C-alpha cells in the first residue's frame, strides 16, 4: 500500500518548535503522537483478538525500533 501525505505544515511546526526547544523533535515523534491519539479516539484500533473475544486496552503502549551501535533497540513508549 502507498499513500501520499502533505506534511508541509508539520515540517513548519517542527522547525518552529525546534528553534525554541533544547529537545529536538523528529517527524517520527509527531507520527507516534498522532497514532497514540488515534488509538485513544478509536479504541478498536487498540485491541487484540483473544481467541473467542476482542480485548480493548485502556492504555496505549507503542514500540519504536531504533538502530544503535549496540544493535536494534525497540523501547516501549
């Protein structure tokens, strides 16, 4: 699947925030925030099939893989 997304406004916001913040934000930071908010807004996207029922979770836990000098790290955020 492929999708095109216009992120011009996101990039402007990111640049503006990075000018005034000591912690620099990446595009991935914004994507993770958007996905987290979507999971809260649409609980069915934050669920698992448990054999004979669907379990919807109250908390949103995301894992994000990052390549480091010590190998692939995937912290849960």
